[in-house]
C-alpha cells in the first residue's frame, strides 16, 4: 500500500479553486481550508487538514505556498 500524498508543490501559482480540486481528488479524506495569505491561523498540526494560502490581492487568487497536510 502506498503512502497518501501529503504535499502539493505543483499547485503553487494555480488559482486556489483549481488547487482545491486537485487536492480533493488526491486526498478526499482531508478538510481543505482556503486562506488569504497573511491571515493569522491557529497553530498546531492536524493530520486531517490542508491549508491553501492564496494571494487575495490578485484577481486569479494564485496559490503562494506549497499546501501540506498539517
């Protein structure tokens, strides 16, 4: 059995909506939080969560950082 995917470097630069679609396709078992870059978020690891940070100041809302499980 293979290890489930835990990071998505390929989605950096994609529109946030497309990144969410890809992550959900790869890991339907995790909750995906879409967060504007610079927003304060609660610290701590959560194996059931992926946060997607995007540029809210850009019309296409590109993903700025590699989304990871945690």
